[in-house]
C-alpha cells in the first residue's frame, strides 16, 4: 500500500512535467506566498509554466519509472527499461496542467513549487535497483499533503 501511495505522488509529479500550454512565458509576476486557490486562471497557468523546466525528465528517467512499475526484479526491470528507451511511444507526461485542482487549495505557490521540484529529484534518482520500501514522498511535500491532499493523491492534479 505504501508503494502505491508513493507511486501516486510520483505520478502526480510526472503529470506536471508538460503542464500548461506551449505559448511560453506570460510575464505574470506571481506572489510566491499566494495560495493556489486564490490564483486567477492566468496565474495558475504561470505556475505550471514556471515548473516545466525544473520538472522535465529525461527519457531514461521516465523509463526507469516504467521498469520499476512493471517489475521489482532487477533483470526484468532493466529489460523493460531498455525496451522503453528504444520505443518511440508516447511520453509519460500529461499534455496539460489540471489547474482546476487548485480550487480551494491553501498551499502557497512556493510550497507547491518546492514540493514538485523535490518530486522531480526523487524521480531522477530512481533506477531498477531502487527499493520502494525505503522510498517516501519527499518531506518537502508534507505541507502540500496536509493542506491540499487531492492534488497529490489522485495522480492527475499536478
């Protein structure tokens, strides 16, 4: 069960890698202390845009996750990882940011960014040798989980 909770949190991080539109920077100055639930739609999109680069994962990192999700045995995981690397398949990321999940959320922009960047770091450290029993959601996400758990738990909000 703990493994599935972590995977949900990590999948939520993956969903944000490609959030927002491809229009580039909007130039909106965000107050990092503002709560997500108070953002306008333009400001919410800016949060997503600001996180695109720090949350970006290399294909090898994405394939590590695919291997781990499909096998706990190192040899099988490595075989899946190799197949993933050579496959032209779709990216593992969402094509948009689900900013509707921000509604009513008391997490600040700064807390959300810190959490998601830490989640990306966790994803980048995974390999076929990773032990899921030792992995925990990053401590930087404790406030997000406490104040706005739906964003991290459903795997699609962020």
